[in-house]
C-alpha cells in the first residue's frame, strides 16, 4: 500500500495562515519551510533560523534586532498572510531574501539592494570595522584617498567613508546598472560630498589617479564553482561573480595595474573568497598577508604597494 500523497504546497500555506497566531509560530514555520525547500544561504545569513527571523520581523515592520520582546506577540490574519506569502516566495523562487526585501545590512548599516549588484557581504567590511588593519594603518587620519574598485552597490565605499572620516572615496565599476544602485545608496547615506563614482573597466576611468587605500571585491569565482552555484546565487549578476577558469582573470589585470594607482606606502585589500589556492598558485612570487576574517578562511589579502612590482 503506497503512502499518502503530500498535500499541495498552497493547501499547506493556507493551513498555516489559519493556525498561526504569534511571531514565534511564524518563525518556526519559516525555519521548517526553508529547510524542507533546501534553501541556500549566504546573503546576509548563513542558517535557516537567522533567515527566518529576518524574514518574519522585516515583513511585520518590527526592529530586526529586537526579537525576544516580540516572540509571543499576537498577529492579525492579514499580517500572518503577508509573512506566509513572503516565505513561500523565498522558497519557491529561491531569490535571496535581500532582493525580496530590497535592503541588506552590513556592519549595522542599511543598504538598498536589488539584482543590479551583488548582495553586500564582503568580509572587507568586517576588517574596516576592526583593529586588524592597525599594524599597517595605525592612524585612520593618514588615509586621504580611498578607491573601491568593482564597487557594485557601493557598500564598501560607504563604509570606508565612515571609517576614514577625512578621506575622499571613489567607487568604480563597469556596470552602469550597479552604479545607479550605488548612487542611490550614496544618497541614502548622505555622502555625495565625499563619495563619487566612476564608470569603466577596472583602471581605465582612473588614469593618473593614486590612492592611499584600494579596496577590491572583484569577480573571482572559478568556472567549475560557477557551474555548481546554488539557485540563490544565480539571481546575482554573473559578471560580478565569474572570474574565468581559475577565478583569477580579472585579478591578474587588477594587480598588473595596481602599483601605478597606489601612493607610496599605499595598501590594497583584495577579496578572493574561496579561491585562496588558485590565488596563491597564480601569484606565487607575490608577497602578501592573509587577514583574519569572521569565517576564519584565507579570503582577504593585504598587499603593500612595494610588493606589487612582483605581481
């Protein structure tokens, strides 16, 4: 005798609307749905619980950092229906939640977010907000010019402007669409007087300009990894992810021109994600330092200007 057929997902969602009562109920349901749908994370959260909390609180217009007082709050049927609808959309379409909500948070700052650029998540942001750079940058006031190369939505450029209060910051990108989003984020943070944008391929719009610090989160995912990306990551711009066969195609061009765009004593923070082995193989003669990040992986390299003659 065969087992009972699973109920259609619409029927389960309708039942959830009828039986849910509290924030706690909705978070439990969201965790179950995300796990049963085998959702992938990595766009602001790394597990089903955190994603469920973010989804539910955002949908209910509640503070994202104040869960405990809200857990047993009773909800109106219309509120429950709205949350269930967002849960089902997240699971069915496998779109990153940041794209569905239109916003992302990085180091406590809110950024507008959509498919014009990657969801902000670079570990360079953590480094800007820690003391990890102090051996090389003991005084933030010494940084007068910062470049965020491959800026996307400009999250790193904006965080750099906050970190280095006296600095002029430039964000540069090839994508006109990404730069439009970057401009919206700069306006949101009211930093138009300190953060400007350039459009063009890598160093081409920056001829003759030099910087004290260059931040760069370039496309670096190798071809084999691109072929295996989870569905959520396939909603992001391919041009912001794909780095060629070994992931180093753009990085080779970046390092070839970097020295000419750094002031004496200047530094580059270069994100390579999970491509540490490919990076080390491609630049075996380059002297650099892996900086500690929250993931504990070798994902961000610190490169001093004088080392770049060997790149």
